[in-house]
């Protein structure tokens, strides 16, 4: 057996070799009578007995006694070792070389723990490779390159600088949100639909809650092809059915999806065109790629399962040849030809201008319509002295007192950024000022207050 790569992402730990992906297993552990069960075996029990289950040991990797939070194992590192040893025994044993693809969030102590666990498993580790560098196998000329991925408890957008090699430049994350939160939101929405239709609450017993989570991946996958699906659950001898609409289900996760779009926008340099490498973990979510359409002038590349692990293997020969101490690699040579960028084909489409159509003159915020004229209209967290102001809701962070100004000038509606946090139009950060068109969406702050640009048609016969 030759070279093997293992990607440590608890939403799906990937083992791959030169032939392809050998295994994808969730980072779950379950304690049963002193025995640690991991992966799908643990997932099958996690909702029945949640106090004996854990899915945070990879994200909170530590050797501290008691960090596992379970009776028996003393640390999260013990749980991680159990899963890694099992995976290596089944899929990697006999390999001559191993590459560990690690999250960008891992720092010195956690990287040391990972390397120690791998060596304890007998893995011939040659390098630790940053996941974003591993995934970025080809350049996108003329575009800013981002790698966007999710684990169970975090979502990350990584800027990969395009030099003569892929170089991890900067990382932004949503540390309190991950695929576990999104799954929970979907599950709650499905449960609500069952209760409204049948008065049956799947969360009233551990067995039916587990059943709901077991069926959820199949139901969500069906939304890629169907607008609504019939869902069936059993409780003892009784069978309960309900129909769940795609739009109703997606309504439960709209806030999560928008936060990812905003994360990407915050990692974007003003005035740049984007190439977004989207991991399969996010790309598989129903409706998520469509939400990314809110990004202006962005090319979305949906990656295949195990892409980062396979990308690391493409550079395996040079990593193995380097020899010496095992180091963290955050830059790799390009391993595929540059993407074919047709500027005309990927240019953002301008909305058609109808003959005689007037420029937009109003914005809508929280259902209220505000007219903009030559005197201008300020948007901020406090009223501006002597100026008309839209005061955004207090819960929105990252908003300056006078954040931006809307003004009608030379027959065009414009927005001028006045803040240190940035103003976004269609999730693209503006530089200075920009001309607005009908249906543009202005965002200030994070998670953000949004204003929609509209035209008010004159009343006839009044």
C-alpha cells in the first residue's frame, strides 16, 4: 500500500489514497459499558443517550483530565485516539506514508496532540497540511481565491493567495455555528411540521428523536429534486405522516446561510472578483448554493467529497521527499492547470435598462419606504444632527454612528461608505461610493441590517 491522506474534519473525517476516497466518518463517540464506539456506530446512539455521546472532541482537542465530559475517558484526546486508531487499522494499515490534513484553527498545542496521536497509532506521518492549502489545487487568474468549509461547530472562509503556489493568507470563521447547528435547525422544523399535521412530537421520546435524525439526511437530499416531500416516522405501532415543503424547511436555516454569505463578503477585498471553492459538506445542503448567488461577481466551484485529502496526495511526493521533522505546510505548488476564466462569461449581469426608466429613488428598511433626494439620507446607529437618518436596530453589531449615506446625484442614486466596518452592496464591500440599481441590497453591520433599493412609480390620474 502506498500513500494515504487523512483529513481531520469532524463533520466527515476522510481517508483517501491514490485510488480515491476510502472512508468518510463523522467525528462522534459514544460510551457503552466502558467501551468507546465511534463514527456512524456512535451517531446511531447519540440522540437516545446524549449524556454518553460527544461530537466536540476533535474541535476541543486536549489532554486535560475531564475534558471529554464523559464518565470513563479522561480527555478529548482519548476519544480522538480511539477513532483515529480504528480508522487507520481498517483503511490505512500497511501504508508507507501518511499525510494529515488539519483545520486551520489548530494551533501549536493541538497540532502536537494530533501528531502524537497519529504516531501512537503507528501512522508514518510525513507532514501536516492545512486544509485550505490542500484543497486549492489550481489557480484562478484575476480572481481572489477563497476556500469555504464547515465542521460540526465552525464555519470558515480562508483566503488563499495565488503566488507561484497556493499560500494560505488569512482565515475568518464563525466559531459558534457549524453543521451541527444547521442540522438541529432542520430537525426542529421537521418536528414542528409533524406536530402541526398530526400532533405527534418526535422529540417527546429519545427513540423517535433518534429516528428523526436518522432519516434527516435522506429527506434533505430529496429537496435537491423535489419541492416537497412526504415524511414518515413510527412510534411503536403507530405511523405518522406529514408533507414538508422545501421553502418551509429552508426558512429554518436562512439566518445560518446568510451568515456564511456575510463571512465570505467580509473576507473579500474591495473591488475584487471572487472564486469560491465550496466544500462538499456545505455544497450538499439544500438551497445553499442558491444563497451564494447573492455574492456579486463570484464564481462558485463545488468540490467533490474528499477533495482536500486527495489534493494533499497530489503533492505527496514532494512532501515525502522533504524528509526531516514533520511540519505544518500552509503553502503548496499548484497541482492542476489554471482554471479557464472567460471574463465575459463570468462577468456579473447588469440588470436591463428600459427606455425611459427612472433611476431608483427609495430604499426599504423593515417594511418602511424612505425617499432619497439631493439632501441625502444617513444610515447609522444614532440620529445624525440635522439630517434625515435611518437608525438601524440596536442588536446589529459593526455599525458606525453615521455608517453610510444615500444621495441622489446627477440623476443616479448612490451610496457612500462613511464607516470603518464597511458597507456592502449585494454582499460585495464597496470602496468609497457606488451607483445603486433597483433591487440592489445594501447591508450594514453583522449579521446585518439590510435595505432594498426600489423605484416608486408615479401615480396616474391622481
